[in-house]
C-alpha cells in the first residue's frame, strides 16, 4: 500500500472543525496527520518522475506526493441510498459500473438498497453483496437489508442474521413499510442492534396509478398525480410509531414541504429521527416533465417550487441531515416509452456534488463546510461508521479531492454508470472530483482511474 502525502489543499473536515490550507499524511490505509508543512521521513529526497502528471512526485520508496493547491480535500462522501441493481438486473448496473460512477462522484462509500433479485433479505445475499464489493475493490460497498421478507410488507426479515453479516440499516425502499404493526416491530427490534430503519414514505392508496406530482402540470398533461399527502401522511405515522416504540428512524428522499415541517417538529421533541434529500428534488420542479420527459419521472415525484424552497430551508436549518443520491439506473427501453409506463428513477452518483454546489452553496443556502458535513460526517454517524466521515488520526484514509470551480459537461461519455437515465444530460455542471483515496489506495488521480 502506497503512503500518500497531500500538500497545499484547502482541507475541510467539519467533524474536527478544520478549514484551512494544510497537508494530509496517509500511511498504511489510515490518516496519520493533518497539519501545516508536513515533512515526514517518507517524503524526503522525493524526485520528479517525468511519467507522472504535473504536480505529482513519486518518492524512491514508493510514497506519493499530491500537490493539491487550489483544490478541496475532504472526508470521502458516503451515499446512504444507492441502487446497484446487482444481483438480478446486471443489464442496468453492476457493482463495477456503480463503483466507478461513485468514485467519479467523490463517494468512497455507498450503501446498496435491498430491492434486487433476489431481495437482500437474508444473510446469504448480504454476504454476496459485501464480498462482491470487496472483489471490485474500488469503493466501499455496504448492504442495507430489507425490513420485510421479499419486501412484501408482511413478515420481518431475519434482521439479526443480516446485522451479523454486516448490514448498516434496514429498508423496504422502493416501497413503504405499509403495515403500521410491522413498522412498529421493526423499530422495536432494531433498537437492540442500534441500526436505523429507513422508510420510503408513500401511502400506496393515495399514490395508486400516479406518475407525477399532483398539480397544475399534471392536470395540463392529463397525467394522474401523486399528492404531497401520499408522502407526509406516512411520515406522520412513522413519527407517531417512533414515539411509541423508540428506535432510530431515517426518512428517505424527502420531497414535500409538509414532510420537512413534521420532521422539524419531531426533532424539537428530541426524537431519534434523521432524513435525507436528493439533488433532483431540490434542483428540478414538476415543470421538468412538461414535454413528457420520462427521465424526470421519479418516486417520490418532482414537486412544486414551494416544496423545493422548503427542502432548501430544511437543509439550511439542519432539519435535513444528509444529501443522498437515490441513484436508480434504468435501461433506455424502460424510459423510452409512454410516460405512464416508464420506470421511476434516475442516476445520480456523478451529478450529486455539482448540483449541490450549484443549488445550495452558490445560492448561499449553506456553506461548503455544511455541504461536506451532510455528505460525509452525518451519514457516517447515522450508519454507525465510526472509522469514516472525518480526517481524524487513525480513521480510514477515505479522502476526496475536488475543484469546486471546475466546469464540465455531463454527457454520455463522462457517465460511468451502465445506464444513462438522467434529465441532467448535457448540462454544464460546476465542481469536479479530481482525486479519490479509498482506504489509503489512490483510486482516481487527475480524474483518471
């Protein structure tokens, strides 16, 4: 394993309240030191290797020195909400293609949602996901197990066995935990393991046959809408059950303004609740569907302007803890059909950082420090990843370097995912990941694997 010295970066580590031009020393896969003018023995007598890109020196004993002047160095991002599709739908995405997309997006850790085929509802599938991730050996891949067997909402999965195999959370994402009784038992049972129950909040009766946000645009297009109530009624139910049962509750992909307010009030009551927002929900409104754009068809749907503003305010005041992606690959044939029949979902691993920078930081809703906290430290805490989410000495050396001002075009050539389903195709984005270190291994250098 190569030792690495990052020089002259603007180091932002919200967990340790660090923000300054500093160096980072990495040895044996761990953070050793963050400070000024680090000059360890391993970096002495370094010489320029003409084969290396400008700004890099390879030392005679194998240490790598990265001159990161003008770049941000931060704890590697953690995506709590990634659909990898494997096993079962390798034509849409694989561990390899998802890992490459995650790396290019600055994510050193991703959590695989369980709605695969077979469903990740037992120890065997969990072990498969974890072992395949290790074989790919690019980014850290963890599994989330399903709350119920086969995501049918009836019987609890073997949660204890899955925790032993390494799951970080349980969720029936793609569907809600529809039964209040089952949700109560899930919250009670997971308390002994200290893992969160992540719920996709959707009243299936209210959303039945709906394909987009209910409002003026859906009426104009003649499409059946999904009202805000379909989301926030289940958020309210889950909060009531959390009061009753205790446990840890995390609300996935919040989209409705009423949901934000309910969660805000629950936090004031000191309930153990967290939540996430995803970039497409705070960037696009339902107007993105005006031309029946199936790439903008997601669940929960793109909402109205007032919902976007509520999300941004929730991100600003800390009601919303995490920026996740809800990365959901689909084949072109699943999107290039009539709107009613198109699949829900879009990819998002490579566009998450730029969209968040452009919509949240550039527009002064939050600082760069706060964004990094919501993409690294906060998800690490929620998931119980004690060795990730910060640059403290002894922590895993998961580090992202990015240029927040670099502009680039998000086109099919730059997309590493196997699927290309995104409404942001050909957008000019700002903020580019240049280097990625995972467990002390240099995965990306100057934007290349």
